[in-house]
C-alpha cells in the first residue's frame, strides 16, 4: 500500500518530488521543477482537480505538509468553537501551526492511521466531484496528468478508481470514528472546493449534516479555512 500521508502532501502541494531542504530552497527547487515538468510542481488538488486550494495554501503547505494543514486548521476551528468565540472569516490567521502532540488532532504517526489518511484523500476527491463536472473525458485528462506527476502506479490506480466511482458518503462518514476526525473530514472537503455554486454548497451542507457537526462548529471551520487563505 502506498503512503497516503505523502499523497495528502502532494494534494496540497507540500512535498512534490525532489523538493527538500529549507523553505527557500524548496521554492527554488519547485521553480526549476515547474520549468522542467509543471505537473510535478503544483498541488494535485489545484492542477488536477481544478480547485483553488493549492494556489492559496501552497506557502503554508510547503512548511507543514498536507496532513498537518488539515489537522492544524481543524484544531484551530475546534478550539475556537469550544471556547465560545465568534467565527471571524475576514480575520487572517497569524500563522498556521500543526496541532499539539497531545491533541486528538495530533499528526504523530501513531495517532493517524494510513486508512484515515486515505479517507481524507477520498474526502478531497469526493468534494472535487460534487459539482458533477468530472465526466469520462475529464477523468482521462486528469489521469494523463497524474501519470506525468510521477506518483507511482499504485497511487495512480487509487486516484483513477476514486474518480470513476460514485461518491460513497456512507463510507466516508463511517471512516470518521471521533468528533475530531469528523472535523478533519469536513475541513479536507472544504479546503478542496470554494462553495460558490449551489451544488457545492449543498454537498458541504449535506456532509456536515451526515457527520453530525453542529452548525456553530461548521461556521468555525468555514471561517478558519477562509482566514487561512486570506493570510497567504
């Protein structure tokens, strides 16, 4: 089985092949890589699925990694919700940080299974498909680019299967065993799309309802994701 956490990093643009070292060095690596092969330099969620996530979160994702971005935003939203704060969608986050190691949102290896990391990838792909624009021809185009990105045959097969099959909301919801994991599923989905159509907004509302997330908590997640994009 491929490493789902690394795939999450690639979805959010943090650990493209060959990008290592300091953040500044990573930037230079990615710039050179973009000239040589643009499909290895950008976030899969943005380049392949037509979303705005990679372009708006790439800076912080370079520092943290995809799983930490999702968990960090979820942790911040949940903390503000529990503190009874009012959501502030227009206030930029000072800096996106990973969740504490002792938090249920921890990204420590023993705290996050590969299966749940796969669920987060599935959540992102499902959200990208929510508006129905990914038909057979679009899937073929996407998979051509996935192949060029150098993910490997096993990861390619996983993405192709997820793109082709209908959204399984029951399985997605069932994969979240704790309230914190429910928050992360919704956060990953919200990161993937900008709900500027009724279909996308309807999908997110339905997902939140199926996950059993309180409206106030959903408002905090929405505000936190929006703030993260404003701050970059």
